């Protein structure tokens, strides 16, 4: 790679997506195992998982040699009545991550980490239609404008008060998932307000080519997520009426290099484009399926090392 890239991980690799799930591992264990797997950083995870206590989290990170590369808004971005909740989360998350040990800034990195990844979530009608652009309902123009206004409010608060770059993350099962919605959000949110965090797995799950999408929106890509998709599990679940995270519980996300995404082509593109900064590995799962986490992370890291990352 022409510019340095640091590969990090996220709590979703341990099945941490819903903070109300009774089976989540302790956050300290996630930090321990991220360190033991050789990662120097990770994402904060969903709001409320890692405590929003600067002293406690700073000590936990420093003793393990870790940094937080991004915080996460993973909530209903559509409902105007949710604005206060979204801005409260933004305030608290950005207040924490900007006080923690700062991640290194690399050559080729457009904006300094930590970032704030912004994802829409919480709609049954879209959750069950994840990966199906032909049957997924779309927002009305008025609803879309309301979502755009919420995202702008989040991004402007994180930028103006904390200097944190918001990156919009198209996510399977949310109202920003498919190609038409990615294009529309890029058109409606200016580059000076927010960038993109493109996720190879979510792009593939939603019927897009990750290489083509990264290239098409390169001028807006500030941060990247890597995951891989097991083609056999994908074929099985896509014929059923299933929620996105139920598909993850069945193992649709596999270690990188064992699925169908073309990572050598992605490496070639990122090298040609001079990408520098952070790439975060994610492998969503049921937290009760914890036995293979260490081996899966090791397999992903080994493959990426051999592929030139």
C-alpha cells in the first residue's frame, strides 16, 4: 500500500449490536481479546456498551495499548421526534472519544480519527427486507427530508463542537442501504457536512459491488469497514423472511478471505487511490457463538496481511 493503513476491529465481532441483549460479553473482555489478537484500536460499539466514563475508559485503553478509532450512532434516524435522543448521544459519544488517547494520523488520511459512524436502524419493515431492493419499502419525500435533517444535525454538532468527522454508513436493514439511497444521501448531505463509511459486507449484501461503489464514491469515502459473506449461507437466508441480525446469527458473515468479496481487487483500488488511515474488521454474530472469535479474527488478519494490507 502506498500509504499506511491500520486495521482495527469492532465489538460487533463479539456479537455486540443490541445493548439490551442479555448474552453480551463484558466490555473489558472485548478489549482484552482485541489486544490479544494484535489490534491497536477498535470502535466504541453501540451507545451504552462501553461506559461513557472518561477516566475508566482511558485507563482501560492505556493499560492495553488500545485507542478508539470511531464512535457509533446506531438508531432511528428517520423520526423527527428522535432528534433530541440522537443529539444527546452525539454529545456524549463525541465528548468521550475526543478525550481518550488519540489514534495516530496517517499519510493519506483526509480527516483525523476518531470518527462518528452514523447508521439508521430500528424499522421492522426494512429489517425483514434487508438485501432485497425490489421489496424494501422506501421513505416518502417528506420522511427522507426528515432523516436528512437529523443526519445533518448530528454531523454539524460533532463537527462544530468536537471537531469529529461524521461518516454515514449504509447499513443492511436501515433506510440507507441500496444503491439509489446511497446516491440520494450523497446528493443531499454536502461533503463539508459528512463523509461516507462504506462497508464491503453491507454493500455486497445489498446487491452492490464493493469495488465499484468504493471507486464511484471515492471523493466521499473517509473511513472503511471490511467484512466477508459466506455465499452458501447467503443463498439460504435470502430465500426466507429473516431479519438481518438473524442472518448474522446463522453465520452469513465469515472471516475475511473465506467469502465471496474480492479483496485483492479492493487492495488494488485502495493502493491506486492512495488510501491511508483506518479500516475496521467487522463480523457480526450471535454473542452466544463466541467460541470462534479469536480464530476468526486471526484468520481475517492473516488473510489481509497476505493480501497487502
